[in-house]
C-alpha cells in the first residue's frame, strides 16, 4: 500500500525550517538545499510544494499572518475598546522568541515585496485586515468614552501600525533598546496619549518575558 503523505504537515515543517534558517543565517542563507536539510527532506522533495524560495517565503508569510490572527482572536476574546486594542497589538509586537522569528520572516518578505507586485498586494491586503480591526476597536473605545475628543482615527491607526511594524525591525536589529518590556512600555505610552480620563491605563507588562 502506498504511503499516505500529509502534505499540509510537510508544508508547515518546511515553514518551521525556514524560520530556523532565517533566524540563524538570514534570508540569503536560506537556500532551498539548507531548508530541505533542516527539515530532514531530500533537496528535490521541496519542488512539489515550493518550486522556488520565493514561493516558500510567500507561504511562510501567509502562515505567520494567519497564526498571528488566531492569537489575536484568543487574546481579545471578551475585551472591548482600549484593552482589546492593547491585547491585539501585543500579538504583533515581537515580545517572545516565536514572535521575533515571525518578525524575521516578515522582514525577509518585505524585502522581496519591494520589487514583487504580487507579494506587495498580499502584504497590502493583510495589513488592511489589521487596520480594519484597529478601527473597530477605536470605535468601541469611543463608545465607551475611553478616547480623548478631537482625535482622528486614521492618524491613530496609522501611528499604531507604524509603531507595531517598525518594532519588528528595531527589536531584531537593536534588541538592547527594544526588549519585550520596553516595547510594552512604549505601547502604553502611546495608549496614554490617546486615552481620556476614563480610559483603561492599567499597564499589562507583567513579569519579564511574559506576553
């Protein structure tokens, strides 16, 4: 009887191997041969799943985006307004090893997206989902009286996205200035600037290294 191959499991194993290679050697070191070796596959076994490294990188970016969205759903369950916004942002920020590896995948993907219209479009549609979710949380915060009057939601969401995505770069390049605790504190500072006196300003940094 032919061996039944779990193709989705193989794809995820290859994504995990890609994370490890990029984390240790960078995107240029993530050759198809190195990825296959790291995943325990023969080099030719990758071709049916990902004909090129760019195909693998696109799948890896989609995977980490979906993985982040799953965490967002869990962490914001039962929350509204600014507490929900805070928890949502925590899942984007590189606050632990897993999220830092996700940031490295995103950075590698951004590099390719600069000259690849298909990758740029995928990134745009993904970020639009996050923007819409942030707008929803701001509307909740305003209904709850948590936001200062006169603020522009486009500016707030733009600021949050710039901070959260920029943190993926800075935490990778200069971790001594962008530790998990520092990133949480920076987010709290931003939230304090948009919050009314009724806003929830309770910091949620918790013990060092926690989410």
